C-alpha cells in the first residue's frame, strides 16, 4: 500500500504490493494528524471493498481511495471529508453497490456517529 500526500488537505491510498509507504511531493511536507485520520478512513474503506470484490469475484487491483477534507471554523477541527473511490475496472452497474459497501467501514461509522471521548491526566 502507498499513501500519497496529495496536499495539506488530501491523501490518496493505492495498492502497490509490499509494505505500507508514505510519500510526499517534497521533503518539507509532513504527515500530519489530519493525514493520519484520512488514511485510517481510506485504509478501512479499501479493505472492506477488497473483501467485497474478492467475494464478488471482481478485479480490484486498480482500486484506490482519495480523501480530501475541509476545516470547520469553530472549534478548529475537520468539518467535512470527501472520499472518492477510484476503480476503473469496476463493471458498469456496480457503482451503487460499491458505495454502499464502502459505508460499511467501521471508521466511516465511527466518524458519522462519533464516540464520546474522555481525557484524564495521569502521573
């Protein structure tokens, strides 16, 4: 798998075979916590779609996921995320099924129905 930092607010996850790598256009671009958040969503979605493709006997070697986000004004946080499934070999007529399957990702469910978070300082 390869995560490409497309911009400060976008990533692309694609299959390359082998270990997970993270690439950026320049050495100055950092893999931020927001890139990590988007990567988690992309990786989970890709995994769910790969499993579905395997069971449906669909070719998925060209499957990639792109995630872009925008910040909310107050408080400073991610306000929206747009995910694109890039799958050139997906047979025509299977697009809606792929979109429904992508929504089964547990990270997708977590982000659409956020958990409560407790923070405790420990010494």
